[in-house]
């Protein structure tokens, strides 16, 4: 018999159907037993009153995979108003009759994060953990769809690179057929070079950071949502695209998962770094924004503009990577920006240098990145771009306290399995 | 003035517009000069008759980035029936006045593959190379859209893994905070574990192979299109999904790029391995199909079924990875398949083992992959999946002789830059 999903049951009241999924919970009362079956779509309640089926259900352990053929019966008290009655239950795949390391049927996972991560294949089955990954999938889909509609082309770039350069992040070294190579900390150079081919490009892919930070925000591998576009006037063209992207991501998340998302203004408020320091009450000679300053800016944007988002532009050149384009009117500042979401940095971007001679003048070691700089010899338009860390975006949207809670199999200083 | 694209010119005849792009070619005749400007959408022909503008154009070098404001004039002899007249040309970004390593305006790139790869940022601007990457982008989009429509969920899995196991491919070793770790040769284990969460999952991401093969088909990094689905009866359910995926990929390629694609039958012909040997004229005890056998099968499928595609099923267990599910009726054979496209293997897939005890029985070193096998303790439904190498798919579709011709920045035994 054709299997249907838990969410399709209400349309089948009065008929006999087959569902399949995992034994999520059993409630063995005196006169009746309830078997809650979980599939990818949700939960189904199976009601057992006959002694034979009851004995079968008593023998099942949690997470056993079962197929249930039963009648769909309306019951206002049951989840979604339906339950399955007079069932026959077939075991598709048994789970060992030993206690699970933690229970999945409670609203919140009781186990600590380390235990969850040790048993990720089980923990991710919990609805809160699974939902976070669905939010990530929806956010990535929204990112792609928004950019495709603006004629961005998807690219796939090397994750193994010959030189350990760029923004100064610490990289992983590997043995590449007997010589050293490095894991790419970002597709920065490649997406810039591809502006020379397609004008507008994006990539969704893993990036790698060997930073020994043991924090709630850092991962050794994360998914970077990168975009880069040519023929810009300056960083404001990049900010305009980013604004549509963030709106597309939140809209797709809301549409697919029903999660509440903040509105994204069609024009996100923007303040120059020098003004941001004043708003945050910081000394005028501070070289960067501290977390407390970012929080103050978030509160200011909410109070003055009713916005959960605020752009800070013009960061000091001294604090930005060498490929950043200076602010033409005052080269102490840069044509770069951060986008803050609820007082936390969500993404960084800006206009890049586009002239070969400018790169030769500022690159710390032009010889080491000659293969990359060569691309700028051939004529590159003014361009810029941005990168969004997918896991950070999801963590902030869901207000998760640790990025590992929204990552399937996180990699960090201490963890390289499972 | 708002910039328009080369392909939008025919809609603007009689008006003054601005285009921008790269100096693709100049043709300096006696009484007239032609400037061909290339943008991401195509080519525009600019006609120069006045001495001042002509001198400006004579001074330009190829690949200089220019902005041209001019009148759109109908001319049946010009590309797309329009040309730009009485232009004013502004240089947005100059290219050094030295000869390029090869010319971009010829129908085929004259340079050898090694030279193209050395100057990839330039070579990829050639229409044939750029089109191949657009085909790859379209194929990936078709892959995702087809699976999303069948409720597959996108996942992102670790590319750094703790154990060098799985199908036996050679892996890259890296220094992971002072201890050895490995680059993932596939998301195989992770996509299987995620079937326990979402039932149906897919991933588009890089995979890494340290195989020292210096061939036209092997790369050290390629983009793998992976899918895995639970609650299957056997491998035939996986083949049915793969058939829709290949049809979705080719349809999206045709729609976006206009490239001619072969029809994908709604039911691709399938032959069992033992029958395939007979068709190919191979001895009945051959353990695998040689390239000549695959070609013979491709010819047979075309002749007997009018199909460019053919499935070979039931490969000997001895030749498949340990996680392959045996054929229940005869465990010498497996519930696996290859999909051949024009006589070449396009993708491999099959049903996997789903019981913990089965893995313990067959894994070469269960202890080394304990973190992965743990996931099977918790109840996994019968499942299977497949993986398509994106670059190989594109190479075969375009009949490129070397997979490097359709890869932006290939990585191989000899090449880790640019």
C-alpha cells in the first residue's frame, strides 16, 4: 500500500492508510496504548486497544522503524484532529533494546550540548534540532533564488589552495601530493576573478578556519554564502543587493518553516563608522566596534528606525583586509560595511580594489598571490561583495546561544567526529 | 545613465543607451572602426567614424573595461540586427598595454589546455569556457529543484573527517589542531545518517580524492551532487528518483543555455550485470565492466531502445563498497547500479545496508568508523542513494574531451594554483 505522511492524515479520515516512521514515544495506559510515530513531516498518534497489537507495541524500543496500516479516525483531542485506529504494525528496522543516551520526545532535549554532539545522528532527530537545519536549508534556498533573479551565476571554486594568504585568518595545512597546500578560508579571490567572467556570481560552500577559538560563535568549518558583483558605483550597490538577499532569506524561512522572522526594511538604516562611534558613546579614535558598541547600535536602530537591522559603513582601512577599496573622499575610511542584526554582526562586505597596480601597492606579499593578481591584469570592473555565515545567520534568527546547536556535525578545536 | 545589457539593445532602437563591458575585439578599417564590447550577456558592436573617438579606440587594449553611451541603430548586417553609433567611450578600468597570453575573440581558444589553466581568469572569459560553467550552474539548479519538489532537504556535512575509511579511495591528510584528520572523499556516511532525520536529503558540495591519476577524467576536487532517500523497497526506487533528477538537470540546462540535450526516457532501460556482460560480449565470469563493455552497452541501448541512457544493475558485491546492500535473491550480486550516458559511467548508486549488525559484520574496521555506525543503532529505514560528479556530467553533455575544460580552477596531481 502506498505510504502517506503524517501531515496527510486529515485528508484520509474514514479510510485505511499506511504510514511509516520512527517509534517516537509509547504511552502504555491501563485500557489503551498510544504509539506516537514520527516521520519527516511530523507525528501520528496510533491507538491500540486489542491485546495482540498491544503486546507488539510493548516489545518495541524507541527509534525502531515501523510501518503502520490503520484506519484514520477523527478525534478532536488528538494531534491535528486525527488518530490511527485498529492498526497493524510491521517492524522495518529494529533499534537495539537498550536505553537511548537521551529521550527525543520531550519538548527540549535534556542532554547537554556535548552529549548531543557525541550522538548527533540521534540528537538531530529531535524536532528543535531538525527545524534549525530546515531553517538553514530554507535560508540557503532564499539566498540562491534572490541572486538568480538578479542574474547572478553559481560558481564552484577550489577549497584547496596553494598559498596561505588573504585576510590573515589561520588556515589548515594539508599534504597535497607531497607538498604543502591549504584549505581555503573563503572563496574571496575566486569570486572576484569570476566577476570578470559573469559580472555577478555566488557560491554556497564550506570554508575553513584553523582559529583556535573555543567560543560559541566559531567553527573550524562553516557554510559561507558568498556573492560578488561587478560594475558597481561603490559599496552602496552591494548593500542594496545584500538587503534583497536578507529579505529573500527570511521570507523563504518563514514560508517553508513557519518560523517568525523580523521584517527587513526595503532600505536598511546605515550609519558611517565615525557616526556609529558617537551613537554608541565610544571615543572618536576607537579603531573598531566592540560588542557593547554593536549592541548599542542595534538598540538605536530599533528605537530610531524600528529596524532589527542596521548597516555600519566606512570602517577604518587599518581594520579591513588589503583588498578593501578606500573611501575616495578620505582614504582613512573604507568603502566597506558590516550588517548588524539585533546588535550582532551578521555579515561583512564592501567594495574591493579592482586595479592591478593598486593590488601591487597594498598586498602584503604580492609574489605569494601572483596567480590571483594576474587576473586583475586583464581588466576588472569596479566590484564588491559580501559573505554571510549560514550557521551564524540561523543561530541569530533562532536566538540559539551556540552556533553548534544549529550545525549538523560541527567541527571545532576539540571535535572532528562524528 | 542606467546601464543595459547587450541582449537588451534590440528593444532600444532609436534611443541613446549606456552599455558596459570588456573590449573583446577592435577592427580598424580605413573609413570606420568597430569596437566589439563583451558583457556577461553577449557582444555589442560599436561603430566609430569620427576621428576623435577613433583615436580613443585605437589606444585601447583588449580586455579594458569600458562604458559606452551611444545611439542604438538598426542594421540587419550587425549581430542581433543592431549596432551602437555616435558613441562616447569611457574607460572604467584599464588593462596593461601588453599582448594577452591568448586571444579571446576567436571561435575556439587557440591556447593549449595548460596555458588556459595557467591563465584561468582570462581563459574563462572565452564564451566556450564560460558556457560550460553556465551549464554546470544550470545542472546543479535542476538537480536541486527536482529533489526539492520531492521533499528532499538540503544538508551541509563535514569536509574534514576523523577517519580515512569508506570506499577505499585515497584521501588527503591535514593537520587538524595538531592531530591528523582527512578531507572527506564523499558525504556518504553523513547523508545516510541524515536519512534518519529528514528521510530524503541532498547535498551539493566539494569532495576530495588524493588518487594520483593523471587522466582526463580525474580531479583532486570535484563537485558531488549527492542524494539519499529512506523507506525504499530496493535500488529501483533510487533509480526512479535518479531518472527524474537527470531529466530535471538536462531540462534546466536546455532552458537556461539553449544547449541541445538528449531526451531522458521516463523509464530508462535497465539490464542486470550478468545480462550486460552477455550484451557486451564479455566472458560470464568478468567481475566488472571494462570501458569497451560500457561503450557496447551504450550502443545497444541506442539501437534497441533509442536511449542515450542505460542502467546496469546488480554489480558483483565484491566490486562494490561494503555498505552496499546485497541482492536478496542471490547475495553474490548487489542492489546497486551504474547509470551509463552514451556508453560512459555517469553515476553510481544503490541500496545501502541499514541494520547496525549488518555493518558490524562487513565493515573492514568497525572500530575506526564507530561514530558513524552508532547512527545505525538508532533505527534506520531501508535506504539508498546516488552521487553525480557535476564536472563529469557537464563534460559528457558537452562532449568535452577533458574534465578540466569544464572546471573553473581544476585541482590535480600537478596543479594547486591559480
